[in-house]
């Protein structure tokens, strides 16, 4: 498709809806047919000095745009539209004075002050059922994007409890291969999946039968080749619930998890990619702590973990000062009410952790943005969704636009919701129910695919099945307030 002059005029006109411009005139061009879809855009461009035509009476709307013409269009657009808008911010125009949060805009008759409102629309493909085999399938989901750009999902199937994995065969996961990974005893709950240094999944999960933590290293994409290890097998302790796995800068898996017997947070660091050898440490034993941990690797190359302090009902953050977390710092970062369960942590484009979590006291979804790598300083926690009982099973990721996006359960309406932050600290945001069909939204997990769009795995309580939702778009626009 050729990029013609009328298309360029239309594009420039669309991007100018929020900026001041003179009244639209009727262009002098005899070759711009009245009623054509580009007529208004060409009139606007001529009226604002962006185009003077091929000659005084001809625009040549179907001619291809040369590089010189496109640069000229954009330079005039900046001179006559953008720069006056910037100059109008916080300035006086005649008798009109705008504050620094407004722009002066010509509405066709007068100059007026307007605030700029950023709006976001979230699109989603029809959610798909990825696995409905067995009595109960799809709890404790965890999703990650493989080296081939396609999603892998670990989850539990109940009766009996087994660890399963779905390997998506397209970007939207409308087709996938569901595979049983471990059926030795009752295993597979509290699963967490990451992509190892070999490009294939590595999964941490709980062994109900023996009350142990296990790790499965996959040697191929189907995980038909691999090694399964029981990595914390304390015979007198119940360990391995709430596991969360990440791959360190040393290319080795690191797992945070809960010691239910002693009420502690533990960390396991694999000494090899297959996790056949490892070290495990109790990293917080102050009170009953360590439920709902989530681990990420910071820009400093070190693990950082968010988790729930059951004793004090607080959200805590631990920052490891070496790759194995043999030394660390920890801090309660939100102590207002009963907060900090259902945590999920990611590293923002500013290099600092950002955490989504549930406020049990107010039944809200909250977000906390750290202002350094260790989260020893942070912004004030924000309740980002307060409509009904919302925020359990949260999962946070960073979009290709650098902004956080969160999946979570709307318990009031039994929906899967997504919230997209409009800035890196999430002081403004937009939320949407992306699956309102039946009772859905348990155990959500989100990753951003190579198509630049989020994909979410979650549990369908109504049909006892694993579901997947793929977002089609996250479009941000500008409007006047």
C-alpha cells in the first residue's frame, strides 16, 4: 500500500486532536473531491499551514509522499501546532490564563483552557479453555514465554493431584499440547514456571504426599526429557507451599517458598541449571512469615522478594545482597491494615521493583512502587481498584510500553480483570473485566508475549478448567477534560 499525501494529512490531523489549531478552512484545491473521506483532513492541513499544495490549486492527493514532503509536513506541524501548544501551557493568551496542567486550545471560536485526559482501551481475544480434562484442572497456574516466543503454563490437576504443563502452539494459545509432568503421589500445587538457560521450562512445585518442595527441569519443549528433584525434603517440616521461581544472572534457578511448620520464608538456590544440587536457607523467621512470596531479579542482578507477614499482617520486601541470598535486607513496606497477601513483583523500566497485592481489610487491589532497588524507600501504597472485592490472585508484568499491567480476580462479580497503569508508579490506571463469563479468575498468571501483548492463564471455577486470555490491544488516546 502506497503512503499517499491524503493518508499523511489524515495521520497528522488525527494526532492533533488535543492540540490548538486555527479554525478549519475550506482548502483551495480543486482536485480534493467534496465528500471524500480525506476532505476534512486536507482542509485542516491547508487551514493550519501544514500544506500549501503541489501548486496553489492542486493537492495531488493520490501521489506518493516523498521523503522531502513528509519532513516538511512534520516540520510545519511542529512549528504551527505543537510549539504553540507548549507555549500555551501555563501562559496567558489575551485575557485567558491557563495553569501548568492545562493547554490553551482554539475551539473554532475562542481560545479555551483544557486539561488533557489520557484514556486507555483494552482489547481481548475470546478467552479459550486450554485444558478441561479430569475432574478439576487448571489451579495454581504459572505462565512464561519460551525461547520460541510461545507460552508455557504449569498447573495442577486434581483427583489425583498431578503436575501438568500446557505448551501453546500459537501466540493466542487457541491450540496447545497439555502434558502430564509429574504424577508420583499427590504433587503439582503451588507451581511456578520460569524459562531456564537452555530455553526450556523449569518448574518449582509442592509435593503434598511428602510435604516437600520439588523442581522439574525440562530438557526439551515438551518436557518429555528432563530431571525431577526433591530439593527440600525436611522429614519433620512441611515445606514448599507458595513457591515462586526466577532465573538469576548466574543462569541458575532461585526459589522462594514457605516453611509451614516453622512459619518461615525460605530461599533455595540451585547450584546447577538442572537443580540436582542446591542450598536452602531460612531468610526470615520473625513471627509467622513467608506466605505468598514472589521473586524477581533486579537490575542489580540480585533477587528481590515480596511476601506476606502473617503475624503483623504486613507486606514485606526482602532484597538479597548476593545471588544465593546468603545475606539480605528486609523491610515491612505497607503496614496499614491487613495487607500483603497475593503478592506479585516485577522490575519496572526505572529499574525498581513494583508490587501488586491484596488489601484484606478493604478488599482492594493495591500497588506499591519502590524508589530504589532494595525497596528501602518507596512511594505511598495506592489502592488501584476499590470497586467490590478485588485483588486476589494478582500477577504483575511490564508491558512493551514500559508500563505495569496486572491480572487479578474480581471476587464480587466472579470475573477476570486486567488493570493497566498509565505511568510507571501506577498513580493512574484503567481496569477492565476481560472474562466475565461464569466464575473465573482464580490463580491468574501473566506474561508479555513476543507479539508485545499480555497473555494470562487462570482457573475457571464454573467448569473446573484451565483458561487462557490473550489481549489484542492496549490503546492509549488523548481527550480534553
